[in-house]
């Protein structure tokens, strides 16, 4: 049975009032719920729109904040800030999973805490705010979250992992594409990083590079607490 909290409760949570409740309702409806209720709209179109709203707001924020940085540096920072990991963090800060309407089956398998659902729902909310109140309000909503980051740290986990592996094992890690899903405009890639037969970590992202960085981050964390059995490196 669906146990999502009401859209009105989410409005209070984010301190925004929607003039057209349709947009908020749609943003908080996962596709699985729409499948169980034919004719009901779901949030994939709003997610598509919200992705572009986020990209523009973040690009503008970085352009103003880092006046002396070149395009390459700004692009790297933007990639970090619009990554799935960032979206999931913001979604969790809002307890967004509690408000998303989904099928009973999706809920039973952990849908309320699934990263892909949380990230997509957050982008859908941005699309809904844009349609209901315009870009300045959506931008303010995003910038409030960006402003909480005292320092934006660009971390290249692939390089960090390479350094650790080289020092300990003298074998380069390999990145393997496990799967890709979603429509062409919003694909999700699952990458795995391995050392010979041993799986160091997995990661998801909207590009292969993002997924590789996420996999490398998991690997770096894993290697802090364990050593790879020699039998796996033969």
C-alpha cells in the first residue's frame, strides 16, 4: 500500500507554495505509480526539464563565484555539482523519498531510498518549480543548496585510486561498463573498477566518466579497510 506523505507536507518542507498543484503532484509521482494507475502522469518529463534548469543555475553560480577560473575548471566543478551523488545528497536532506508516490512493489524493494529515484525526483521538483514560479525562484532554490557548501572540492578519485593501486600492487585498475539504461537524453551508466579478477567498486552516473569516478570513490573507501587477497591477483 502506498504510504507517501502529502504534496502539501512537501510544500511546507521546502517552504514554497505551488500555484498549480498539478506540477508538484506530477513531480512527486514515480513511473511505477502511473503504471498502476493508467492515465496518471509521472515525473520523467519534468526530470528532463529539471536537468536543464539545474545545469543553467549551477553554471551561472560558478561563473559568478569563480571569476578567474577558465572553462575547463568550471566544467569540472559543474560536473561535480550536477552529479547523481550531489542530487541524492540534496534529496536526502529534504527527506524527498517520503513524498514520492510509487507502486507497492517499488516501495517494497527499497524504492524510497534508491539513489536513482531520489536523484530523478529532485530534478523533477526543479522542473516543477520552474514551470510554476519561473527560473528566478528555481534558481534561488538551487543556490540555497549550493551556498551550504562552504568549499567546493574537485576530487579526481580515479587519479587517487591509481596512486594507491600503483603503490601497493603495481597493477593498473580496469574500468568495465556493466550496464546502461534510460532514454537517450538521460542515460544511466553502471561501471565497475577491477584489479585483475577482484572487484574494487561499482558506481552509477549520467556519463561513463561520472560512473567511473563513483566506482573509484567506492574503491578508495574499500581499500582503506581491506587488502586484496593475492589469489585474486593471479
